[in-house]
């Protein structure tokens, strides 16, 4: 039962992510990425992490992706520039693009190599899971209290920075 | 039975897809979306390892990664808006000059 769910969610995540890369219209890319995040949230539930699953939906799919969608619709530039980006296979493209494709392949090969070299952990998870939100919250506000406070400063800086960067320059 | 290995392989595949998107696409919005795919692949690894070790730390690190991702998306999209206002383009090739 959980195995089937893993393969279904994993398949949806991979397929949706591939389509995000393959789409030419950014609106479809954003919507497909939301589908991919939903599948990942299901995987977090399978990993006994309901807190992460819920904030994945609320923060990622709900807030960050809506921000992306808002910007895509605000810019009103749905198609990729066609005069620069002729439709061709990545390996047949001009120099930098072929180099990028080779880098991506090299990264995939290295990840695969690293995964085959790690000793395999057969069978299911042996340890009892920590899934209670209370335990996570207690750890967050005692052991990781400093990191939590620094995070609040980061959010403030990002907020001010976004407002300053996106502001229209007023004529002097 | 599905174990840690399966999650690591899935996460590796997702990270490779995200990296391929950054290297191959010529649209700033899609490149930012690919970065989000990579961040999520890493999050999956953290949660899977946390589950395998029976510790809450993996989930807490995911919380911080999500915060940083939100900050990154806000600032990144603000920069994209600024660039689009100046160049009317989302192609990274057209932002080759340091000054306008």
C-alpha cells in the first residue's frame, strides 16, 4: 500500500518536474510545479512528517508559487524569446547550450555514481519516527532558537529588498 | 519495501531535472522554477534521512530551507521585474552588460 503510494507520488513528481522544464509557457510551468509540490507533500506524509507536508502545501504551493504566478502574469511575457531561442535539440545547439547540456548530464552521472557507491539499506525504516509537531516546535524554540531569530531578520531584509528592487524609479 | 535508497534515488532524479532546467532553459522565470525544484529535491533528502535516523532535525532544517527559498523567490522575482522593465526581455543572454 505505502509502496504503491510511493511510486505513484514519485512518478507524478518526476513527470511534473520534467514538464516544467519542457513547457514554453511559464504559466503552465508554474501550475505543473504546484502539482509536483503536491506529490512531494504526499511523499512527506509517507515519511511520517505531517508538519513538513502541511507547510509544503501552505508555504510552497500556496505562497511562493502564487508569487511566481503573479509575476508571470504581471510581466505578460508568456512565450520565450524566439529570435534567440530557436527550437533545436540541446546537443545540437550553439556552444554554451551544448556545454550546459553536458554539465547537466555530468551531474546526473555523478549523482548516480554516488548513489550506487553508498551501502544499500534494504528493508523498511527501522527507527520509530518523530512526527509530533510538539517535539519539532520544542526543538525549534530551544536548540535552534538562534537560527529561528536569524531567519526572522532574513525575511525582513528580503521584504525590504524586494520592495526597493521592484520600485519604479520616480523622475527627479 | 520502499526504504531510504528509493527516496535518495528519487531526490537525485529531481535534482538532476532542476539542474538541467537551469543549464538549458533561456527564460529567467523557468530558471527560478528549476532552482525551486532543486531545493525541493534537497528537502526530500533531509526528511528521508531524518526519518531513517529517527530524528526531528531533518524536518527542522527543511523549515529553514523553505524560509530561505521564500526570501530567494521574493528578491529574485523583484530583480526579474526590474530587468524586464529595462530590457523588455526575459532571456538571460540579453543581460550581458553590467550597466544600462
